[in-house]
């Protein structure tokens, strides 16, 4: 409301000043014309003020400095012109014209300089501290979209044009399996772009001096001080050797595995023999191996076990336990044969 009152006061003062000036020069008709001119002028003043308020400080300073420099340059240029004018009024109009032209050009140049100085802070690669570069393998993997849909991540993902070209090359493959992976990658990108939690920027950027896509990603991450999201083990290792931070989705999946402690119970389907005598082996949904003592006779059945110990190996975690009860028994061999005959 305060701004509206100020704007109204400016318009009222402009109309009043126009009426007084018009009446002074041309009487009643001049006063009416002055009210109209004052109204138009005050509205233009308000418009200019609102535009100036929207300017950023760097742009405003750059534009003002450019206008001032242009006006000074017009005065300097006029002194070198070998021109004489018949009346001071014509001379004044010509100098005003030069000042307007040079001031306008100076304002444009100053605004461009201010924009170039402040461009790094407004660039999509600098403005977001959460910028992450997506690798082709992470896009095709698809789990990143599932994680983003939960709302746990709020990143700005950068997809360089060379990654998009690689994805298109995979989607155009003659091998049906490879082609399906490429098409899945495009579906994942679509899901990410439609997500309300993350932003996806597909930018036409390239690193001409790098030939391989992995090297381009590493150089791009160095240039913009960003991290690479990938599932590629080799890219993971090479990037970290060069000082580039990597977010490996496989590491995230390992970190999110359910924590199982000795003394807790699990249900697992035993599918094969273990290395030691009498052992049966099964797997949890996340791929964790479960070794069950005296479980060999329960192979083909789903059993409830008591966790006795855990072992962290280089390839992952192994759970050891012993059978407490059978949840679902395997079918007798005779029943399986009859079922196969019926089918």
C-alpha cells in the first residue's frame, strides 16, 4: 500500500505541475493540456523507477557509469567538431542530441560489461552448489530416478550434450539388448525432468581436447568444480585419482542395505550348497549372501533363521545363521515330477 500511495502522490504532483505550467503559458486550455502531459510524464517516471528498482546493483552501477562516460565523451567529441551554429538554441539541441546518443550507447556498453562480470554467478554451472553431472551409466541404471522421487535429493543435474549423444548412439544400436538400455535411459531422463525435487539441465557443452566420454566428464567436473554421478567402476577410480569427487550409486545402495545384528531373525530361501559340510546358501533381496548352518537339507525351502554372526568381505557382507523353523517346505520330488508331467 505504501508504494501505491507514493505512486499516486507522484501522479498527482505531476498533474498539478503540468496544470500550473500550462496555465502560466497558455491559460485555461494550457492548464488542461498540462494536466494530461503531467499525467503521462508521471506514469513514465513511475515506470522508469520500477525498472531501476528491479536492476541488480552491478547492472545499475555499470549502466550509470556507462551513461556518464558517454555524456563526457559527447562533450569531448563536440570540442573537435569543426561546426558553427547560427543560434545558441540550435547549438544546445545538437549538443543535447550528442549527449543522448553517446549516453545511450555508453549505458548499453556499461550494462554489457556488468553482465559479463556477474555472469559466472548467474551461470547454471556456478549458481547451484548442488550441481551434479550425470554419467551415461547412471542414467541407464535408473535407480537415481527412484531415489530422487523419494525427495531425499535436491540436486541440479547437468547432462552434457556429449552424454546425450552417447545415449542416443546406444539407443540406435542394432543389438536389441543394447537398444533397450538406451531407450530406458531416455525414459529415466524424462522421469528426472518431471520430478518436482530435482532439476535437469541439458547443456550444449563439450571438451574438444578430450576424446573419450569419461575424460570429457572428468575435465568438465574439474572446470565447474562439480561431482560426477555414475555406476561405472573404472570412471569412479580414474576420476578420484585426478581429484574429482564421484557419487557412485552402487555405494549408495550398499549404504542403504538393511542392518542385521546377531540375535535377529530372517527369512531366506535356500538355493544351493555352501562351501562347508552341511551348509545351505540363500540371498536377500539386496543380494546379501546368507550362509545357514546345517541348511543343506533345506535347500529349495524358505526357512526362518537366527542370525549368529556377520562377516564384511571385499565383495560385500555375509550373514551367518542357523535354522529355527521351516516357513515353506520344498515339494517332494515325486510331486514335482507329477507337476511337470501335467504341464
